[in-house]
C-alpha cells in the first residue's frame, strides 16, 4: 500500500486487516499522536485526513486509533509533526502554546490537530468554533485556555496548507490485498461478499476498530464500502431524501443543507466531530445497537432501509429492520445501500438524548417523536421511537393508537405516557435503572408537548 504522510509518499505492506494508523505512526517514530484510550474517546491520537468530493477538499481531524491502515491506500494524512514548517509552529499550535493551553502535553497534539482542521476549514467565515475540539479530552489544563486559543485565531494564511484545499481530495480507488478489499462499485462489492462469506463489511470503523482494539477481534478479510460510489450519494426529491449508507455523518450534515433544526442539533449530539468525520449512517444501523442514536430519529421519520443483495435490491421499513438484540434483517452477503426518508417531513419533530454528559456520551435513553395534525388540530399521525429501553431500538405503535384523532394536549400526553409504559422493557445497568429509563421515556413526551406548544405560541 502507498499513501502520503506529511507530504511524503510512504510505501508499506504486510499488515493484518485490523492494523491501525496509530500503531504504524508510533512504530515509525512519529510519536506526537498518543494512545489514550484506543476507543475514540479522548482524541489524543488525532491526525488530519484530506477529504472531500469533487471540487476542493478539506482537512478532517480523525482518530488514528480507529483508522485502519489499509483504508489509507492512496490517501493523504498529516500528523502533528507535519504542521510546523521549518521549525515554526503553525498558528493553532502557537496559540495553544502561548495561551497556556498545555500542561503535561499528553492531549496537546490532538487539540492542535483538531484546531488546525477548524482553522483551515474552507467555509469558515468567522472565528474558529471551539466545539471543533469537542472530541479531545484534557485532564490537567482545563478547557478555558484552549477555547481562548481557538477564539484568538484569525483567517488562515494563503500558505501551502490552504492552497492544497483548492485541489480535489485523493480518490478512493479500488484496493485489494488478501485481508482487505476496497471495491469501487456496488456490483464488485456484492461479488466480493459472495465470494468471501467470512468477510466482514467495514465503513468508518468507529465501531469495528473498537472491537479489534479492546476486545481482540480479528477478521480474515474486511471489505470496505468507503470507495463504493453508489453508497456515497445524497439526493432530495419532492417525495424523499435518500442518504447513501457510506456517507459519514459529517458529509450528511454538509449535504443536507435544509435539514430541520432538530436534525441539525441531532448531529451535534452524536459522538464528537472526530467520530462524525468517520462514522456512517449505514454502520450505525447495521450495529443494531439498542442505544444507537440514528435509529430513534429515523424510526420517527418513518425511514426505509434500501438493501443491496446478490439477487438485486430490496427495501425494508426501518421498523422491521431490527429483529432482536444486535440482529437485523440483513441476510448474509447483503448490505445497507441507503436510507430513505419520505417527505413531507412531520410538522412536529423532536429528538432527545438523555445521557450522563450533554455532549459526546452514549444515550441512557434516546427518544424521537413525530406528530402531524389536521386543520382542526386533531392528530393524524404520531410516531414515538426510543433507544435504550429495549433490546433493539423500538417504534412504539401504541403511541399512535393512543393519539390518533385527539388534539395534542395534556390529556393526550397522559394517554401516550400510559401507552408507552405498557410497551417498553428497559434494563437496569450502570447508566440507569429500568425505573429511571421508563420515567425518562414518559417524561420526554411531556417535554415534547411543552416545546411544541411554546414553538407554536411564538
Ligand atoms: C467514541 C465513540 C462515540 C460514539 N458515540 C456514538 C453516539 O453518540 N451515538 C451513536 O449512535 N453511536 C455512537 N458511536 C458508535 C459509532 O460511531 C456508530 O455506530 C457509527 O455510526 C458506526 O459507523 P461506522 O461507519 O464507523 O461503522 P463500522 O465500524 O465500519 O461498522 C460497524 C458495523 O456495521 C457493519 N456495516 C458498516 N457499514 C455497513 C453497510 N453499509 N451495510 C451493512 N453493514 C455495514 C460492519 O460490518 C460492522 O459490523 C460512538 C463510537 C465511538 C467510538
Ligand atoms: S487513543 Fe483515545 S481517541 Fe484514539
Ligand atoms: S495538558 Fe495534560 S491532559 Fe491535557
């Protein structure tokens, strides 16, 4: 395999499928990126990937502990060592150093990398957004000096780093080794899966690499969907929005320019920028995690999963996609091609994530509600979907039965709360007891009512 590392071509090989860029870097003397957690939580391992589609490109900060080395063939990466030119620190590095944003220094390269990506963000017009460092943790300095460093930066200079963004990002061309394949077309991908029944699909690897790093999982072959062009499309018509399964959350956020406010804030509640730069929607649904955040929102939006199969394409309503704990309707050799959201979108849409931390945390309970009424204010459709309250994400059909034909008022809220309580089977774990989860699931219906009432009164 060959890739560009800090502007130089690197040729290397012989790595197993699960090898990560972080291991490669540290074994080759580039020790700026640190291993803090090996599971995408701390950002100490952050590096920059040059990414984009068509015209220009951008720097995306990503966790190198979750970046599979093979996935980098033909790609361009910069580590913190490459950001300073001839011994002169880049502006983000200088601002962090001079602003007292570093003490022990363990986290500092990761913060510098995330801030660097924000500093050179092509569509940035104002100050750097400190939230760009939202996936980086610091245990000793505290975040104030880091925030101030971000806010002290002006426009990026017209230097080589900026000029690089005028050119397209490297293509995700076909790549093939005995343990890792990256096809370019859907047909080639399906053929590979059929010929290799033991192969595992990989997209952004934000789940899969954690399995390898922390649970020692190994695979004889991985088939990456990152280069499959049919899975990287986004389209919106009068009838639907269709999102390619291999688009990252960051790409979806950029392409869905008229997404409802609820969806826009949903993005910010999903993990961190470092994870969103790699995590795909297809990967999220395929894990069938009971605490995944995409499923409740998409269930409330009545989404459909487009499945690519050896025998052709088929579609499954998302409400039928999750079959039991971590089990989906995908048969061997099948993959998620796209997610289709029908239009018009519901008039009232809400998403809530109850977690121990507001940002960058796993949901204890996630809930999404979609409610439409007629001109008399009577409910014509109502969907409530939850994560964290059953062995799969669930659409609670009793919610709609309890609400149809009623006005959206406090008595309807109480009826919906009773209906939901009878249908949920939460577990107790370290994030919350079953009773707590049930209480949250019910109270979020009331929260939705208050919020929609206030929005309509405004
Ligand atoms: C630090 C951290 C924070 C996180 N925070 C959140 C969070 O807030 N909310 C949340 O919901 N999740 C969170 N996650 C989980 C994870 O980021 C998501 O599940 C992500 O969307 C997975 O996508 P991926 O592309 O990385 O999948 P991968 O890791 O590449 O794959 C995951 C699984 O899906 C399969 N797969 C991938 N693509 C397809 C496809 N097209 N068709 C069929 N199977 C496929 C793979 O075989 C694998 O089994 C977090 C993860 C980490 C590490
Ligand atoms: S080592 Fe913590 S995010 Fe990579
Ligand atoms: S400076 Fe020590 S962890 Fe951030």
